[in-house]
C-alpha cells in the first residue's frame, strides 16, 4: 500500500513546523485549510475503486463534488511520529467513465494547532486510489507533485475551539470533474510524519441524529439533550455578515444566554472556546456546517445580523453497534440507563474521551472505569482494538502509561496520574473485550504490554503495597475541598488501599486470561497471594479493616483481601454506612466501581437500589430528576470553585457508567461467565420499585413481571431462583414467580 504515493502539502515553503500558536493566537494568524485536488480520466466505468487515504491534521474527502461516505473526522487520535492511521473507502459508485476529480480539504486540528505540544508540522496528506476495470486492467491515482491547491474558505480550525468559514471565498465547483484548476498552485512534497502507516479498524464517525433547535430566547437554541457534534445552520442575510455560534452545556441563571464557564480550561482562550463563525456570501439561503471539529453541547447561542436562520444539531460519534437493550417500569432507572449510553456515545471519537467539552482528552482512568459497561452494551471490539494499538505506542520503557493516550504533552501525561489505578486500563480493556466478544486476539496482542505494566507496578514499592495513583477521584470529600480550601483531604480513602487493590485486581485478571489462553497462570496467582498477604499485614486487625472508609471496605472485599466470614461482616458494615449517609454515595469512583458487586453479593441489593434511585441527595437519581440525560462529571454538578462563580462540572462524562453493568448483571440477572459466553448464568435480583423488566445482552434475553420469568438464551444456561440452581439447554424457558 502507498508504494508510489508521496506525502504532499499546500505549504510551498515547508514553513517552520516549530512555530507554536499560543493560547492567545488571533484567528487571523492561523493558516487556512487548503483545497487539494487532482483531475483524472478513466477509459470506462471501474468495476471497483478503493480509496486509501491519511490526512494530518484532519481531512474532508470528496470525489466529483460529493463527500465520501463515512468520512466525518476520519483521522483518529494517534501520535503520528509513531503511527499514522489511514482509512480505506469503497468509492466505486462515486466514479464515472471519462473525467473525474478527487479532492481533500485539510484542517489544522490535531497536527498544526495549539493542542499539539510535543509534535507538530504543516498539514499534509497521503493518498492512493486504486481502480480495476472489467477487462482486468488496473489504474492508480496517487498523491504526488501533480496535485494542485488553493486556500479554502475555512480560515481557521483549532482543537476544542471550532472553525471560521468565509462563504465569499468559496469555489463551489472546485472538486467537480470538469473544473479548471490551472489557477491553483502546485503542491509541494513533504517529509513523512515519521510513524508507521496503519489501517484503522475503528468504526467511522457517523451523524446518528438530527435535532431541530428551539429558540428559547433571542438567538439561544435548545436542542433538548446533551450530545457531541455540531450545529448546521440554514441562514439568509447580507453578504459579509458574520454569524457566531457559541456552544454550551449550561445557560446563565436568567436563561437568556449560554454559559461556557465549564467548557474551557483556565489556560484556554475563552473567547475562542467551542465557537464556530460563518461569514455570509449573501446569495439566498446558505446551508453550512463545520468540517473538522466537534463540540459537546445542548445549547447554542447564535449572534450576528441575518434575516432568517434555522439551527439543527448534528449528533455524531464513533458508530459502535449496540448489542444490548434494557427497559423496566421504573423511569428513574430507565433514565440512568439511557444516560450511560448517551455519555458513552458522546465520548467515543476514535477512542474514549473524558468529555466532549472542556478537554476532549483520552484519559486512561476514565476508560478503565467504563471498560466493562462499554463492552457489555456495545460491540466495541474495533474501537478498543484500534485504541489499544496506541497504548502500545505510548507505553513508556518502564511499563507505565501516560494518563491520556495519545498524550499531547509528555511531561504532564507521564507525571500526573501514572499509577496503579489509572494504568489499570491496560488490563481492564483487553479483559472485558475478551470477556464479551470471546476474541482472544486482543489478549495476545496486549500480553507483553500488560506484563510490562505489571512489572512497573511491582517495582513501585519495596513490598506489594503501592501508593502511586491518583486516588478515589470524584468523591464528595474532594468536592468539599474544591468548595472549601480549608477542608482536610486526609479524610479520603488512603491511596495505598486503592492502588494495592488494583494491583491485586490486575494480577487476578492476568491469571484468568493466562488460563484461558493456555499460558501459565501460577506466577500471577502467587503474586496475587503475596499482595493479599502484605495488605492484610498492614490493614487487617482481628478480622476488621483498620481504615473505616466506604471505598476501603468495598475494594478490600471486592478484591478478596478478606476471608469469607470477614467479608460478610464488613459488607454489613459497608451497607450500614450507606444507610447512615442517607442512601447516597459519598465515596469516589474507586469505591463505586466495586460497591455494586459487593453489596449485591452479600444481600444488600435493596440498599443499592434506594441509593441509585435516590432523588433527594447527590447521585444518579438526583441527576436524572434534574433533567440529565447524560452522566455528570460528579454528582454535585452544581458545585462552584471556592470564591468563584465558575462552574467546574462537565455534564457529559461516561466514567460512572458502571452502574449499567449492575442493571444487566443483577437486576436482569444476565451474567456472562468466563469469556465469550462459555458459561451463562441467569440470576435476576428482585427489588422493591421494579415490577417488570426486559433486557437483552448479545442475544441473551430475560424478561419478568409479577407472574413469570422468561429466558431465551442461544447458549446453555444455569437458572438461579429462590436459592436453587438448575442447568438448562439453549432455548426458551418460562419460570413461574412465587
């Protein structure tokens, strides 16, 4: 592939690639996106035509004036010094006998903007179009010096900021077959970005939904739900008028304007954050949407001089097929389930981001928390496989990982959250992908990398106790610290407990994967027991955990640090803590990640259900009752920075989606044992507040009401009810209740 293709650029002088656009760069100083095009002739209609193409920073691809299908935001997040992703498209039906034309528009995003600190260069592309005719002859159109370029109307494009487009500068027929490009300049050849070329296996970004905006105050449009994507406008007005679209998750307190205070980091240019600009050409109704960026939003404030304007939200994300369904007669639970799905989708753009607003960064810990929920609900094999290849690129020589992958800033990425908790994603993602898909290839691909990470953890301490992670993130204790700097953070769960628990969890996952893939599991079993020994020596006295914290108890029980009689007693204590706290989760993500399994296992599902559906205190139910259709960054979503009016909470994070696994595994009772449905256990957990339920997980269906339980499984299964277990063959069964 690309044997004769060359990297080409519209930068004729290969200008200094080290020039950095700082956070106060003016829009006018950024280089515009170029049109790059070439015409070619075909002797007949091709029986097949395959386009293979890589664009840096971001590309928009066209043939004969039509955008190539499934080519929205085609360039995935990678470090191009290590890997350059390319995509392959079947464009047979887009070509015609005779004259044809191919075109690319190149945006700066991801390669030539302020977000890229460690590597940057002029935008460039590599392309090969292979045609085959019915007589067996072949033809290839490749990127070389014969292509031509011209500045496009996209004057500005920048990560997390948006785009500026001047319709007066448009060349409408620039990619039509008979276009005369003699007025365009010849492209220059460019050096390779350095990385290996790798075909993407991640599903493409697709526009999955359109939402018509409702104008709730002059120029302020409400699209009804939070999502990721952009706004398309249909506008009439005078030539030269500038339309400004500012995106937001919140409104000001009076509801008359958008509030972007939670959308940008302190060092970002707030005047440029999540804003698109369009300059009218004044020729009737003009339809426009951006090409290279996306935003997280529910609201948009559109200002400028125009005669008429309609706004439509285009909701777009990586299109992972949904392989699950869940519905019950409790609307709070249904709302939480939908919020989990919506937040996962909003944050899937070639990999999992933290949020589609403030950062759009690929945090490792966020993906670790959601790895099970994502692989349970979606066919995420392509997305995770592609992203885990980037983990291989970014893993440091000592086995540790940067805290977001790919990382645009190695210093921050290496030092902020490189520890046992956030790094555990390198075990969790392959484990749960293998568990639900049954494809062991991901384990084989990542085996050496996982062992290197495990070795890094082992060299982090003189014993098996580790304390190098970020801690119990998003706990209410942390939020109190944000609101009141005088609060003592020592009240949080010690990191040595959470990190050591992850160390043992990761080791047990390695043992399990080793056994299932024919490897020696004993070294991992031995290490896991050594971790347990050191943990108990430090933290267990007379059968009780010495640290009386919800997260400490939950993680110790979950990871098997306690004997069974000890775990049973501590689960009762854990349950009482939740009850005493008024049925709310005061712990952070580490505690919540494990507490659903622990409390249900020991008979406290009712406590969990009351906590999850509680609408009176911060939590899942509280968020849904306040109109959330996505998951907030933390439950105290109305908290503000101490002494400031700034909102700090994203309204669209996915990392608390682990509650969705509880809905499927316990409320519906669909438990996939082992890997790839080698064992199926159906054990519904009935709670006050749910009378009927229907769920499906990868072809396994469970439904119940007050009278009966219906199971339909393509695999043999074990059915558990009223303390009794019985094996059944694949097929459909109906069991009476009561």
